[in-house]
């Protein structure tokens, strides 16, 4: 996938999906798949998005980081990705955005967006305006209808609500994949090793949404191999008073070696219980083992 961080002219004609796409959930995927389907017409499937959210109030609650977004885009079949600083286009009028960016930079023949897409200075233009303005330049534009699960519209806002409530199954259903964290494993205090339950510690990016504190059944991916895990999201009140949240995972069936410095992906599957402070390390150790048994039972019943 070709990645541009500036408004560089596309190497060939494109079909463009427009949006910030936080979470790249099922609704976003419908917009992107529409662009990807145009590959059969000789158009390069393209995504135009921003390096930081243009929506105030969500700066510290992003569902996906850039690397994860890019990976999902590529898996969906995107060939060109524009990830641009919002400030570089925020003052363009709707007419300027369509003529200067969509037509001249993207060389777009087809454009797709969500039903609630806004653009142009102060976000005043709607998807209807996009369709009209693109039409004036001979570009076909389409606003995709919302994707619904039952009576509920899929949205990043609803997914955030689910995650903050620990409703990971519902959040994953709307995402179309398992919410999680992928980063380099960092060294902890070795308390898990001392209790014969060695753990993987992952730190959240500063702008990422942190789901409800608690213990989750999880799937861990290391070097392409999958393992069952039990993951604590929170501040580990039994052993720490720093109040800094992280993601700590024990893999009950893992028999390999140290993982410090290796890239690890943890996918949350089911909420087991809230985080709590135990009276002793022995009580904590027993709880970890009980949680591990529960996670193994649940995930094995689901074919993991």
C-alpha cells in the first residue's frame, strides 16, 4: 500500500473513501469496500483520512492508532492511503476541497463517504453537498447508508460506550473484529514471575481509549501464533499505587521464553470481572489462576 502524508498527486485515477474512520468499524468498512470494488473498473482503491481527529472531545479516546488503521485498510484491499494533517485542509471551502483535492490531487472518478460526512471550512458541507459538487466536476459520489445491527446503528460513539461499560462482545460485533492493543512488550516488576504466573505488559498509546478496568478473556498473538490469555486492564491496585493504567496478560498454556521487547497483540474477547484490590499476593495469585481457568474454558468452548 502506497502511503502519502502530503497532498501528492495520485499516480493514477482513483476511487476514494473519505472519513476519519476511527475504529474502522462495520459502517466504515462498507464505505471502504465500495471504493475497493472499483478496482475492477481500473481505479486505485484509496482512503483519505487525517493523522489526528478533527472531532473535538475525542482526542484522548481513539479506538485505533495509525498502524492498526493502516493494517486494516490494507487487509480490505486499499492500495493508496492519504493520511494528512487536518490543518492543511480545514480552511478550504467545500468547492476548493472538491476541485483542488478530490479532482486534482486524488484524480478521483468515484468518491464514497458515510451518510453523516461533513467537510469544508467549519465542517458546514454535508454528503449531499459532496454529491452535488463532485457531479459538477464529472465525479460520481455516493453516501453510504448506516450499517445496523438489529435496531442499533453502528458508530464509533456507540462502540466507545460499550468499551467503557466493559461490553466487549457488543463492541467487537460492531467493529467486525476484536478490540485490543498491539505494541512492544515492556518489562514489569517481575511479580507475576515470582508467583509463577509470568505476564506480558503492554502500554496504551496516550490517545487511545482504555476500556473498563477489569479482567478479560483474551487471545494473544505472538509471531503469528495464537495463545489463550487472561488480561487485566487497569492500575493493578494490589501491587501498585502509581495509578497508571496498562494491559497485563498471563497466558496459562504458554510454555515459551521471555517476551520482553517483542511485538505482542492482545485481543479482548469477554469481560470476566471488575478490577479489585486483594488483601495479599497469595489471594491475587489464586485469583489470577482462577481467572486463567475461566478464560481457557470460555475460549476453548469457542474453538480457540
